[in-house]
């Protein structure tokens, strides 16, 4: 009979399941804390990602921070946490602090972004306006990989949104 630690659920180890739950719980608790801060008038705006935690953490498990590019929706708090953004950095964005990694306090809260190596691009507005910037980012990535195939070979990945044959001039 296998040991308890060897059991998997739907291909996920016990440790992975605990980490998924931790990220989902952390995301919800940050939402709750920002609601308290808003009621105390310490932040001027709060929008919750409650109910989206499982979906966005699952998405992060299938993507790679610093390699894939992200154009998040305002409810993607858990995605950004799973990619490596810290709770402190998210709270800096909430209060509009100069140290906010998305925009230095110039962007509206919950317009996630990160200037470091996470490839999270902050959005002007998070609804349909992210489609043109996300599409142009994918096109740029495709052009880069067509000229520099080494990173793709290193990571063993193909472009998914735009294939090389779809690039202009091919």
C-alpha cells in the first residue's frame, strides 16, 4: 500500500494542492484586507477578485512567469500572486504608493503589473482594451522568436497564439 505522501489527486501532489489552497486563501484575505482599508478611508478604491481564485491559480500553474507575457484583468489578483507578486507589492498598488511595482502609484488599483522579471503588463483599462496590447505583444514575441530561436529551444515551447507562419513576410 503506498504511503500517504505518495498519493496524488488528478495528477497533483499533496504539496501542490496545499500551495494552490494557500494562494487562493491569500488572495481572498488580501481582498478582505483591502475592503477594511477602504472602509477606513486609507485607500480610495477596491475591486475584489473573489470567486476567481481557483481559475487564475490554475492558469498560473500552466504558464511561466518571466517567459510568458500577462495582460491581467482586474480580478486576477490570485494569478499575479501565483506568478510571484508579493502581497506587500499588491498592497502598495492599493494605496497608490510610489514603490508600487506596476506604475509607481500612478495607476488605478487592481490594474496589475510588475516591472521586474514577471512579464506582467499593467493595463490602461482592464476590459477589452487589453486585447490590442496583448495581441501586439504576442506578435512582437513571434517576431523575436523568428529571429532568435535559441530561447524557444531552451524552454522547449512553441508559440501558441501566433505561429511563425502567421507572421507578416512568411
